[in-house]
């Protein structure tokens, strides 16, 4: 599952760091991928995983 990407073109370093911080907020399991092109951050992608647990006492 990927969150929609926001444009960060033309933002300063503080703006990019805010976007990365925002992508990390509330993330329990998953990853944040930062894509760099020609030395500039061009994309931040958040992938979140939801872990489902089996009820106690039941095993497959």
C-alpha cells in the first residue's frame, strides 16, 4: 500500500525534512523510500504493512 506522493520540487532542505518526518509519523511496520535524481530528492514513498495476528490458541 503506497500513500499518494506530494510534489516536493523547489522546496528547501527544511521542507524536504518535514515531508520525510511526515511520512514516518505513525508508521509501525513498513518503509519510507527516498528517491534522489541529480543530487535532489524527487520522490518520497511510504509503504505500510499491517500485521494480522491469529487468535490465541489457534495455529495452522
